[in-house]
């Protein structure tokens, strides 16, 4: 079972890659963007609120996204998951970590697709004309990109520091099939080795904080001298 997160700025292609890898692994793809866009079709107060938020390029509240994601993850608890567009804030990442811990689950791979802003603008203009999406225009892109830099990038950096052996940087300027192949090659690596190394790294940091003479109440220095 694979549990995967895709990070990257808006328009970087993380949604496209998440869909491709979802089919490749036969693992459910959880895109908060798709879920929220479907909600926009409803005729209620929440749908109207979401339309204003997304059209302005702002991010949906932590509480709303946490509720959506946790409900879906519970439904897919035996199938694995691919998260696309979540977590976006440190609060969401804390919620996700707690949720996975409470459900005896964990992450296996984290992919960060990076790309420069000028190329992003070209992609957004093209996608807007092809898909007629209200949340796709240059002004909205700049707002969303700045929010990504100020918020979501901190989350990806958090996971990069916490899980360096399962965190992979991907060049988003490559062609779609090239990116997919790079990700597939990474997925062929035994996930448990990266996870095991991260656990060892964490244990090493914890043990380094313990004075050797007090660890388990055993006085190493005294016993060595004897």
C-alpha cells in the first residue's frame, strides 16, 4: 500500500502526475481542488463562499479541507492514497500527521515538483483557454503563487527536513511523460528502506539528547573503568 503526497506551485503539473501515478499504482487520487470544484456546482451558501474564495485565488480554510480529507482518507484506509493539493499549511500538516498516527498509518513517498514562475504563467494561460476555468488568470496565479511561497512551500520544506529519505525533488520543466518516468523509477525503489532510514535518523537524534551515563540508569563510564 502506497501513501503519497505531491507538492508544487499552482500549474506545476502535480495534479496531472497524481492522476498518472494513481492509475499506475491503482491507488486513489485525492485532489482537494477537484472536490471543491464539484462543490461549486451546488446551490448553497458554502458553494457561494467557495466560489468567491477560489475565484479570488485565495485558499480554503484549514477546517474545511481537514474535514474533507479526513473523511476521504477514512474511506480509503485500506487502499492507500495520493494527496494532491493537501496539506497546504503547517496546521493542515499537523492535522494529517496526527490523523495518520491515530490510524496507524504513514507516508511512503513525497514528491515536490518545482518550476520557475515565467513558465508557470505560460502554462496557466494555456490551461485557462483550454478548460475555461475561472480560477485561471495571471492575477489569480500571482496571488496563488505568492500564497504558495508564503504558506505551502513551508509545508514542503517541513516534510523535506522531517523525511529526507522519502522526499524527492522533481524538475517540473520537463515533459509530462519524462516527469512520469522519473517518478515511476523512484516508486520502484523499496519504500521501506527510505522509511527505515528516516526512523533511524529520528532515533539517532533522540538518543543523542540522552546523557550516556543516565541512559536506562546505566553508568557506562563507571562500568567501562571497571
